[in-house]
């Protein structure tokens, strides 16, 4: 009874193991590569970083509020004494009510002049010596402070606009990275499918030559064929076995390359679900993205072109940023807090809450041509960027036209290789029939087999190239 239950269980687990291989479509592989590729993650993090930087520049429009504190300890002290002496007195004038010097006069009303030539006062006030002691130790202050730029010549606005442009460039770089990952994935995917198809060619060729060897060996044993024919066929069999081994190794390496592109362990058992049967899809795909053959193809949707446009815009803002460095700057600072210390004759001179505000104005007047030369340099950089944009635009246009030509050539090449394969198959059948009828030499029949194998391999290469050329065209025109 146990054996009866164990056998179905073993069969079930063998079925699961046989079906554990993952079959992936091209769209699934692209999605996995975009999710797991480290370059894509770096581009995403870079975009996030620049977004945060843009927000930090935007904060410059608002006041910066800070808690401030200061403590000063110093053993420095100032000891001074104001010398005393006799001070003149003043009395009110009955006519005007104003104070007038209390000068002693003679009977005739003239002021009495002393020996030093100065008038003599009737009375003097005595002012004793005054000691002054000022100490800095123990001075501290604490409060809240606000700083607000009122006018900076457009520097804050220019810097903020530049950060927004940088954010757009980061987004475009992410799109560019995405397109490059898709191209890399397509190359790995179709290369793996190519190795699988080439293995089918190797297996079919091995089967054909194995059957021929069997027939020639039987004919040799019956004395109808010479030993030389057996050796010729054996050479072909050996070549077929080598090609099959090479095909199996290529499949293993291409699968590892595809796994690495998708971010999977290299030993993951995956398979591709696409085939080489649907050629019409790729012709329609190109036709929907290109209206006609011409010397100009729309490449402006490419991230590279948009990045160049944004870099020119960035240079425009950079010119304004340089100009702002040589325009007036006005700022406001306000502070409210408590101050204690600065002992004066043993008592703190400051011991209360206080508020103060300050406006700072800076107007550049003359810097020996520094400003105008910096502005000229920034404008020169902007012109250089425009020239680079024009140069790269021409190259992108040629790249797009070249990619479109490759697509058209691939379509024709696929049609020609299919026709050649049909002719090679018919030629091999005719050669086999003639060989079996004794009207064809073995060398001619072997050559027909080789031509059939080469035609099949050329057809596989042409179809794979057609699919890759569509991907290259879509990248060249910004369609990925």
C-alpha cells in the first residue's frame, strides 16, 4: 500500500521539478531589468537627491529663524578714575529763564577776571574723584533671530530656477538610463533566443548527417560504398557534434547573461517565451514610428536631445546668477532676547530683554572689470552649449536615419534568407534523391547539406538582427 501512494507523489514532484523553469516574455524581462538594475536605482536616487536640493533652494525665499546664544568669559578689566575738581555754577536769568554763568562782577558790572584770564565765578561746586571699573567676565545673551534677504539682484530666483532645471535633467537622465537598460535587455533576450534557435539548427543538421552515416555505413558493409565515403561522412558527423556542443555552451552563457541583466542569480533556470515566427509585428512597429524614408527623422523625443535643451536653459540662468553677484544686496536681521553681564563697578550693566533690527545694504561699485568678464565668460559657455547641441543634433539625426535604414535592410534580409532557406531545403532534397539514385556524388550531397545549414543559420541571424534593429531605431527616435 505504501508503494502505491509513494509512486504518485514521486511523479508529482518530478512534474513540479520539470515545470519549475520560468518562461518570460520580452515585456516581463524589461520590467524585471528596470526594477532590479542598479543603474536604474542610481538614476532614481539621483533624481530624488536633486528634488530635495530644489526644495532647499526654495526655502531661501523665506526668513531663516534661529535660536542664538552667546557666552563670554574674559579676565580683562578696565580700571579708570575720573579726576574731581571745582566746577563753575550757573543761575537762571530772570528775563529769559535760561541758565547763565554765575560770574562775579565788580561794582561797575564788569566780570572779575582771574590771573589765568578766565572769569571768576561767585560760587564753585566740588566734584570728587570717580573710580570706574568695567569687567567683561560673565557676559551672556540668548534670544531668537530672524534673517530675511530683501533684494539679492535675482540670485535666489536664479538659483531656484537652476535647481528646477537640474531636476528636469535628472528626470531625463533617468529616462535615458531606462532606454539603455531596455536595449541591454533586448540584446540579452534575443541573443538567448538566437542560441536556442541555433541549437535547433545543430540538432537538425546532426540528425541529417547521422542518417547519412548510417546509410553509408550499411552500404560500405555490403561493399557498395568505399571506405573513403564513410570517412567523409564521419568528418561531417564530427563537425555536427562540435557545433551542437558549441550551441549548448552558447545557450548556457546567454542564459547567464540574461539572468545578470534581469538581476537574477546566474544559475536561475529561465526560458524565453517569444519565437521567431511573427515578423509582421516588427515591420508594423517600425512603420508606425516612421512615416517615410527621408534624410530627416524625428529625434527630438530622445532624452539626450531634451537634456541638451535643458543645459542651454541652465546656462541662461547661470548668466543671470553671475550678473546678480554684481547687483545691490539688501538684507534684514531682527533679534529679540535677553542680555546679562558687563559688570560696571560691581553691578551688571545689562540685565533685561531687548530687541534690535538691522538692515544691511551692499552696492558693488568698482571691481576692476571682474563682473563684466564673468558675465562674458558665462555667455561664452552658453554659446558653446548651443554649438554642442547643434553638433550632437546632427549626429542624432544621422543615427536615427541609419537605424531606419537598418530596419528596412533587415526586413529585406529576412525575406531573402527565408527564400534562400526554402531553396536550400529543396536543393538538399533533390541532391539526396539524386544521390540515392546514384546520380549525385557524396561530396555534392554533403555540400548541399552544408548550404542548407548555413541558410538556416543566416535566417536565424537575420530575424534576430531585425528585432534588435527595431529596438535600436526606437531608441534613436525616443520611442523606448
